């Protein structure tokens, strides 16, 4: 396998309710930003991560649509989907294409246009990430599924509402420093606890929002990156990917995200590094409980200790294991197909020292964890300064 | 890049209106058949090609669903989509993963469950392969788009209704010899011309049907295949993939499928062979005009000469360039996400000498062409006896 580097990253200036832009506009804006950042004059191929453009906008075949509207018709292009892990999988797919030696300069992006439908329709669309016959048909929605994870975590480990709320408080504080964040507003634990209940114990401020947005990265062989890139190349040192039962109810322990644990294990093994070598993390905080379960599955804290670690500030920007310095899905927004891609954008900026006010000093190596459904799929990337 | 071989293939016993089986049942049946054929005891990963399970069945996240229901939870799995080229792209994606050296034994399958919705809903779902804003919104459907290609071909080259009809007659004759074909019935040119008009000049017997079905292949490194496979390994010698404008109206010549021409050029270059080295072809005959345009874009006949070549029997099973010996999409059926995968199943069976009554004698090398939309994407594979 060839070593692979990231040489360009881009996203929309700000994520949110982008009513003035269509699905294609949003993607092309992010892709052009990445191409500009990389300084390349062509692409050899493209991957587009998108969860459900069919239901959200009545448009499939994004491979053709997006390469065409990007002015790159004729290049090979592929859409990949794994619910909310679609963006991370676009990056993995591009990594494999470059690593294989088949093609050299590949764009991997993610996009979702979610606000052109009603809230009920969006809930239906998102619900297609669950098992339609055994979860969706019986009325389970994602707030409901994650609420069940939260209840189990509270019952088993004594996790409190305040611990959950602190995840949101931390990520909003981080998002204040990120110009692209949908919600740049500080919140308090009390505000989270007073906010409307969505699915007990999750209040609305425990939930990531509905968002329009896109993000893109450009990959090429590391050798080529060292020659052509004007910026610090970032190497993709580890790639891990795994699945789990699509149904939450079929897992032996609903609080344990086995797909994330397996993907992390594979990525660490490939990179030849351990947790102590990682300077910061971007993880999938679609709900506050998700961030807690993820940092346990990644092995950053012991099982059941994630709430306490969060309350103590260990995962804050200034803590010893900074998690979601970008603001995470909670503050930055969660256009489901784009989330995994923007994690790589954020970490690349951090490793290049371009993260402005939220820069983590001396960041040399970072990990991104992106997942689909209630943990039915997960992809982990480890990036390092090349 | 490592050389890659096909060591197992499978599909449902017969395609059609499979009302007794759900989306997952159909895929798992085909995947298990491929695993059984390969004789492997595990998979290292999986790709699922599917166009629009979200709209057809309210289910996304097939990566998790299908690996789970196949009894393979925890393996990396990815769904890929490029409209009706989704199945072919699943094979390309699996090829890249094995060629890269990242993982060894990968299943690539395609599936579509199309008959659980009304005809109107199916037409809408299929229409999402076109440009929603500039084609779909104005009422263009796929029969309409291909009818425009046909009218242009007739006007420019003198192609006749009879020439179009002969494609359907030939493919139904071939399908008579294929136990899995949805329509195992001989038809005549007169029957095609007398059948109900869908979009002038395309009659209903010029159109491929709505179908439920799945197909799967298993890939591994060629070196490994020679050690573990009890059957003749089939090498993937060439892989080509390209896109074109998603809108038919934006192409300089609506009768010319540039994405197919580019994908074929790349595949021939990679395989180091030319058209005279290919013993048979499976191509994307979603409408009779599609097969004519494709064999021109592949360079099998001169521009404008495809109708004449078909009338002369050159593309018949007994002709000098056998095309769609399986019965093609027309007779075998067209579950859109599965079509590209079953082309590889058919050609593997032919190259192994397992094609029964429709066996092409001494078949050593074969080409599959699969496309999305009105030609907005295309993927070409060249297979050969290893």
C-alpha cells in the first residue's frame, strides 16, 4: 500500500439552514474550497458521502451530478452511504483508491441538505438508518434509541443528567471559537436541563441539530504531496472500519459501541501508535450520550467513567484528552453525510496549525471517529503531521 | 497493485416479483450463494450496491443491515450508489480494497427491491437518477430520456423501429436459456412493434422490467485464489469508470455515451488487450436503444451501425460479437442496484464453462458494461480466465 496524505480541505463558510443553496450548491462550494486549498489543477476521481439525498431532496446519482456541477464531468465518481458515517466512509474509500495505486488525486466529500423538508419528514429520513422492520416500524426514532442508551448508562454506571449536559456545554463553548459552527452560543448545564424534553433523559440541548452543509478533503500519495503541496501534508496513518447489529436491542450491552471499539483497534494497529500518542479527538456526538459512550469505546476512559471525566474537564479544549474542539456535531451542526468529512477537515487544520483561536498547541497526531445509526457502523481515522 | 480474482458468484434462483422476500432476504440469499460457491469461511469486508432503498423501502444504512443479517456483523461494510451502475461500482470498490492490500476476502453485491411500491412511485424513484432540478422537475422520465436518444439515433443514422425491436427479440431468445431470467419467453419483432407505446419510439417491449433481485461476487488476491479456490479463478484484468453530464441535454451528441467510451478505454488500457480479444459482452440494455448506443460507445461497431449489426445477427449468441447472452436487463430483469453485479456473475460462469445451454464455447475473456441514468456514469470490467 502507498502512504496517503491530505493536501487540501474545505467546507462551507458556515453550516446551518442554507435556504439559498441547493444540495449541489452546498457540495460544490465545499469541494471548490478544498481544491483551492490543495492548489491542484485536476482530480483523478471523487467520492461523495451522503446518507439520504433520495428522501431529503428526491435526488440520487450524486456521483454524476456532483462531478458534473463541479466542472469535473468524466472523472470517476462514487457515492458512498453508511447513514451518518457516510462522510467518513468517503474518506476511507478515497484512501483505498490512492493507497492501491489505481489513481492519484482523489476528492472525498460529504454533504446533506436536510432543511428542505418538514421536521417530521426529516425524522423519517433519519430513521432509515435504523432497522426499518424491527425498529422504525415500531416507532423508534433516533432520539428514542439514544435515550435508551442513556437510560442504560445511567442505571449501570450512575451517570447523571448533569454529566450528559456537560457534554453539550463543553461543545458549545468550543463552537464559540469555530466560525463555521451553526450554533455559536454558550449554554449552561441549567439551560440544558431546563430545555424541552425530547426523549427522556435527552432534552433538546442534548441533541445535535438538523443542518445543511458539506465538507471535502483532497488526498494523494504522500510522496506526491511532499512535492506538490505548499502546505504541511497530513498523513492518514490509520484507517479502521467496522459494523455491528443494526438493531440496538440485539447488542449484549446497549452502552457499549463495539463497532467503534473494533474500528479504533484496527486504526491504532495500522498506525502503530497508542492512545497516549493522540493529541486530540473529533468524535460523533449526535447526542450527548453518544460522546460519552464513544470515548469509552475508544478506550480514552474506563467503562462507565466518561461522565465523571467530562465533569472534571478532562475532555475540554484545555483538558488532557481534548474531544470535539471544533464544537462537535452539537454546536457545529450535523448534516449527516458531511459530518465524517468535516472531522477530517478540522483535524487537518489543527495539525497544520491553522485552527485559530481553538488551536491545540503542538498537535501532531489526531483521531476522528464517525458512526452510523445507533452504532451499526463506525469508521476511525488517525492523522499525523507527515 | 495486487492482482485480484473472482472466486465465488451467486444470485437468487430467479429474478422477478419476489413478494415473499424482503430487501434483506433477497440480498442475503444471493450473498450466501456466492459464499457457498467460493467455499470461504469468513469475509474481511463487503460492498453493497443499491440505488434507492430509501425511496423504495424506507431503509438506508444497508452496510450495517446486510452485514448483520448475513451473519457477518462487525466486518467493514459500505453501500455504494451510482443509480443503475451501483452494482458495477460495488465490484470496482471491492477490487480497489483487495488490490490495495488493505484486506483480502471481500464480497461485492448489488440489490434492489422495487415491487413493494406502485408503478408511479417506482417511476419517481428511478427518476432520481436524472437531474432532479432540470430534468425530473420538468417531467422527464427514463423512458422519455431514452426515447429522445432513440429519436436522435433514428434521425441521424436511419436506425429503424425494427432494429430496436431486434435487440429485445435477441435478448429474450437468450433469456430462454437462463433459468434466473424474469421473462423466459420468446418474442417477435412484430410483437414488439404491436406492444403498447410507452414513449415514442419505445414500446413496452423495448423497456427492461421492474424487478426484485440481488447478485454477489467474492474477490480475493489472485495468488490466494490459486491456493484456496476449488474452481477456475477469474481475474479482473481491467477496470474503467467515468462520468458524464447528468443531463442528457447538456451533451454535444445525445446518441454518444462518452462515459461508457471513457470507461472502456481505461479498462482496455489496464488489461492490455483490445476488442478482438474479447469473447463476449454483458451490456446495459435498460432500453433497446441503450444496447445499440452502448455497443457503438464500446467500439464494437462503427457509429450508427449498431442497428444494422443487430439485424444481421452479429450480436446474437451465435454471432461474432455475442452481447447479453444472459438475456440482458430486458429478459433477465433489472433490479437497478443488482444489474452491474449480475453481469459479473454471468461472465464468471461463462469463463468457468458453467453457463449451461447458453455457454459460449472457449470463452477466455469477457467485458461487462454497466451504466447509471442516461449515461451519467459508467463502469466497465474486463475479466479473463486466470
